[in-house]
DNA sequence: ATTTTGACTTAAG
DNA sequence: GCTTAAGCCAAAA
C-alpha cells in the first residue's frame, strides 16, 4: 500500500538517487537530473528538495552545485552547517567548495 | 490552463 | 575572478 503516493517519476528518482549517494560523497544537481532522466532539469531537482521537507529521508546535504559550491540549504546556519556536515562525513573541501575531483559521487 | 518561481548550468562581458 | 544574461525543467499558485 502506498501510503506515500508518488508525486512524480522525476521526484521519486531524485529522492532515490539522493539516498544512493554514499557517505563521504556528493553529487551535483545536474548529475542527479541526468540520472533522474532529464540532463537539463538541474533546477527542477533543487526545487524539489526545497519544496519537499524530506530532510531526514533525503540527504539533500550531499547535493552541491556543479562546481562544488554549496547552494541553498535553509537549515542550521545554512551552507555552513551543510559544509560542516559534509566534512564530518568525510567529504574533502577545498576552501569553501567541495573537491569534486575526490568527493563527487560516481555511479 | 497560464504564469511565476526556484537549492541550476553555461556562456559571454 | 566576478557579474549579467539566457536557457531549461518541473512543480506550485
């Protein structure tokens, strides 16, 4: 029984992908969008996170911008909390950005 | 059904 | 290196 109706295939895939991101790794919006079925829906991906408070369910903090910068995140101190959380999970940061060369999720 | 917005991305100045 | 512009997708009003 689906107590939680599928909002849309796109949403569902994005959420699923977020949960597939291993600890210590990060994915970009464009990457999730591509994996979700639309390589140009990066904006839609980010919007879905914000419009859906699935925080504990979807580790949206593992999702960063294409160049490793942390964007959005309206929890805690914002990107600061997000950054610290990622560092704590083992993600390598290069200054104020994620080192995608090392910590970007590779499906 | 139409319009607006939004946690994006890429290109150009 | 940073700012501005345009393009693209999907959901919410």
